């Protein structure tokens, strides 16, 4: 497959389909279907993904677009600590507000996404222990199915739920729009990259711990990107994933902080700490 030369419009058609076992890399519309290996406590399987199929919510959600935006608080401030968001009785999102957050003062925030077969609690794990000392608000929504919608057929139910979770959070907490990130691990990292690039005017930063691919689709804005990957990762091997994703991001003009580490499919504490310092810092 031939890759077009970088241009001022190349971000609008960004695609990296580099999940484990897939050799194709190209622009949106080239017909590449990403595949990725899904790992849960029951083992590892390779599943097809499809981008561009309308999700059940339709409209903007079908293309991965979010409508929620930080703004004036309209509800009572949430209690500090870890709590359910209260928007779903079955698989609710979790919100963490550290004691250091002052009501009315804009706080940095990360929307965190779990890996395949994970939970909202698992989504919080990489940054939860670090959030208190930095005054970082965390929001973790669980996927509506075993993993995120775009890996199962197209954007839709998860984007709609994330939009609801963001709206509820923004209504209760003053968030700094210049420090609003989307991040995740494994499938959650792939989804964070995909959704973050589509919604680059909402998210100032993207944090991807061991991603597998980026789904095709329109992009917007210029979010800064952090990617990490273990050189011994046997779930999403680095050669077929981040070592292809990162150069393409840079080719398309994104500012990327990339860290490889000796290890497997994990988020080492030192990597999580560097990602948080990068996110909260003034920029490279």
C-alpha cells in the first residue's frame, strides 16, 4: 500500500493499523481493517475491528465525536475521594477527586480507559496512586461490552456513554481545558489514541500505554501525545504497534514523547510517573 506524502490535510485522514500481526499502514479510505489481540484472564485472541461503521447512537457518536466541553459548574461539587458517577446502575463510571482540589479552581483531569475485559477500577490503576499528590481528577468509564466499541464494529455505545460521563463531570467539577487528557492501557490505549485524535479540540493530551493501533477517521486539533511500550511485550508486540504508530504520528505533525522500556505488557510505575510529569509540565 502506498502512503501519501505528509501535507497540511494529512491529519484529516490519519490511520495507523499496526495491531499485532497486521502489516498494513495507510490512509483512511484505503480499506485496511485493523486487527488486535484481545487479552483477558481467559487468554489471548485476535479479533477484527472495523472503523466507519455507525454505532447504535448514530450522529456524531458514530464518527467518534464527543460534544461535552468543560464549562461553568452547574451542580454541587462532588465529594472528594473515589466515588461512582451515578449515571448508570449496572456499569457506572468512577470519579476520583483528590483532597487537594479546590472547588472553583480549574483542575487537571485524565479520562482513563481500561484494557480488554477490564473494569473502571482497572482503568484508574496506572495513575490513581499519583493523582492525590498532584491534584489530578480522574474519570474512568467501563466499556459497554468486553472491550471498546470501535474494536467490535464501530463507534457508538461507548462514545455515547463517555459523553454522558464527561458532561456529568464537567457539571460538577471545574476542569482546566489546557490540561484535559484521554489515556489508557492496551485496548484502552488504542481507544484513547483513536478518540483523542478525533477529539483533538477537546483533549489537550493523549496518554497511550502499550497501544495496538489507531482507528481511521477524521482528526482535529493538535493534542500532544505520550506513548510507552515494553520491548518484551508478547501481547501487543512493539515492532508491529508503537514502532509503527509513533513515526506516523510524528509524520503527521503531532508532538510525541515516546518511551520504550525493558519489560512486557504493563505500565511500570516509573513510566506512569513520567507520563504524569509530562502531562502536568509546561511542555517540551
